[in-house]
C-alpha cells in the first residue's frame, strides 16, 4: 500500500470536520434532561404544563415554576432556564395559561378586561406545585416562582397570597397593580427580586396611576420594590454596577437583613425595554443566584 499524503488544505478541512463532529457530540451529551408534558385538573379545568427534569436529579430537589407573559405560551426555549436546571440539579416547570375573552393565553391577575374571567390561577399554581412535589419527589420547602410581564404580576400576587407555598418570587418586567397595593397585605416576609428596564413601554418604570395602558392602574417599580423592602423589614442595602452584554448600565440594588433572612433585589437596566432582560444580563443565572440563597433556609414550609 502507498502512504496517503494530505496537502495543507486537505489537512485543514479534516481538522475542521473533526472539530465540528466533536462539537455536535458535546452538544448532544449536554441535552441530557427529560422534558415531560403532563396535566392536572384544578378548579374543574384540565391544565397543561411542561416539566424539565435534568439527568440524575436528586429526590427533594428544588422546583422553579416559570410563568409566560400575556398572549404567550409555555415555551421552555424562550427562557433559558433548562441550562440552570442542568447546572444546578433543579426541576423547572412551564405551566400553560388559559385563554381570555381576547383569545390570549394569560394569568388572571385582575386586569380590567379580566373582570368576567372566573379562572383561579392562584389556586391552579398552588395545586400544580403540590402535584409536582408529590409526583416527582420535589421539595415542598424549596419551591420558587418567576415570570415575565403578566407572569411577573402573578409573582407579586402569589407573594401576597401564598407565601406558604412559594419560598421566593422573581418577577421580570412585572408590575404591582394598584389593587394589590390597596387591598392586600403581606402576611409574612417574602424574598423578592425584580428585573426591569427603565424604558419599558409596556410595564412602565414610573407606574401608570391613571390606567392609560389598559392594564389597570399600577404603582412604580421603585414603589413596588420599596413595599417589599418595608414588609420584609430589611435593614440595609448594597448597590453594585454589573457588567452588561449590551453596554447599557445595569445596577443591582440589594436590600438585606430582613426578617427570617429575607432579601429584596432590584436589577435596574438603564434604557432597557420590555423583555426577559437576556440582552443585558444572564437572566436565568441571576434568578437562580437569588433563589439559591434560600434553598434549605428555615421557613414554615414543611417537608
């Protein structure tokens, strides 16, 4: 046999092919979790959800529920939270909202146009958390919720109404409706983190006291965060300037020393629009960094 001789161009092509195949193999091995599609019945309605379980997840692992925005759907690829699940051994659930009179999937938080909506989404999300904990041996104590926009509003509502179920909440581009503020009271300390752009034209940073946007009157982001700082009895604050993917200024205000070790964080994205914030920061990582501070922490959540 004659030796095979490769010229420089052919060797380079072979090397690139080997690199490509190696990357494909690595990508395939990284996607080692399971995405399950399932349902529960809550309030007489069959409700759908998707659950991502990373490979090798331990019993009593933390659970994060991720709520989509108004008119959107339960799309795991939209949020990037599966990467957090794989890295930290966390289960992540993506529930599906029901359709309102406009035909849009949503969470019933009391917008004016939801006045005739009878769906109890607070009850559903509590039922969902219990079902996931029981079916998949996940932690009752370490159950968290985050959500975008309309999902963020639901996070605020759950902080008021069901802090016994959700250990901490992280609304993103969410707002606190004025009716929450006037009619409800925090019953216990709730760790809360908000990520919000100052140029959000949907969920205005400065609030909308006259309901010009049609979502109902709501208070400003600083006022909403300030409410929880006071409710949690935080004693001091720290402010950091963070590196940004977009070049926009990102500051993180952390209010610390609250009752039962609670904390309130605010990511302020200067010039940021209505979004998940992924163009400015690693949003999934930021959310889990916050939630992880309360994993295993003492609370009234019994196992």
